[in-house]
C-alpha cells in the first residue's frame, strides 16, 4: 500500500498572526505553533494538491490515545474539517482553551 503522506518540513510566515515559523525538524510542520492556524493546501498530508487555500481555523482539540492532542481545524473558505496532531512546540495555553470547546 502506498503512503499518502509526503514529508515536507518547511518554515513559513503565518498568514493569521504574521509570525515567522521555523520548520519542525522531526516531521512536517502543519500549522503555526503560536496561534495554531493553518492553511488549506493539502488533500493528503504534504501533497500541496488542494486548490482551496483558505485559512484553517483551530476550532477544537481531541485527545487521541496514541497521537496525544489532535487539533481540529475548520476551513474559513470552504468549511472542510481537517485534523492534525499537535506539535511539541505548540502554544499549550491555546490547546487547553480549545479543549473546552465542542465541535
């Protein structure tokens, strides 16, 4: 079975908060560690094949037994829901606030 994960670990400037985000180093950087926003650019992780390019707003957090905190995003442009594992350098105060929200 072919993997649907393309490893692209790159830095970027967050379009939501404007901060410079460095690459993660141990896996792909998916979202801003400061404000937790992301951009809707992938259909499958790392493929950059999504045409929407809307902002993915963090709307809640789920706790997964294997992955730990998983941030749930909603695209502000098309309404798609995406999930991504929290990174080790993510803003834990925001993750805790999101954990109190229901999707």
